[in-house]
């Protein structure tokens, strides 16, 4: 997860991965400047300017986050492979699907 103070959230586990939903007063610029994250890409979340990112952990591809701004700060939805679990495939695809599903429940 993003290694900063000021983030609050919760997570759920499936057989293969964890999904976390975090909120913060940090800005999108702060997310982009976080040296712990890499591979920033634009993401298609209806009505939002969103990005995906990957944690820098020895080149792993077992995680992905989707971040977007709200009127109160930033939301990040993170998907990470569970230890010992089989891969869930493209974690950015899973994270974007989760963000799209939750989008209408998150205030602008």
C-alpha cells in the first residue's frame, strides 16, 4: 500500500488477491511524486481523471492501484496478490474494474 501517513481504508481478500480502498487528503500530485510508485498510466473511470500505478518492489507485477481525486482529497483502490495464491492476471485490469464498480458510491 502507499507508504504515507494520512491514509485510511479497509481491504477484503478473495482466494487470489486483496482489494483495498483508501482515502486521504493527499493530492494527485503527491501520489504522482511518491517514489514508492511507478508505471503511471491514465485509467478510464467514468467521470474521473484517474491513473494506475504499481508499487516498486523488485519489478513485481503482483499489484496495481487506481487513484483519482475527490473534493476531499484522493481515493486509491489497490489490488495485490495474496501471498501463496495463484495470479489473478492483470492486476491493473482488476483494480480498474473495482474502481468502476465503486465509482458511483464515491462523491466527486
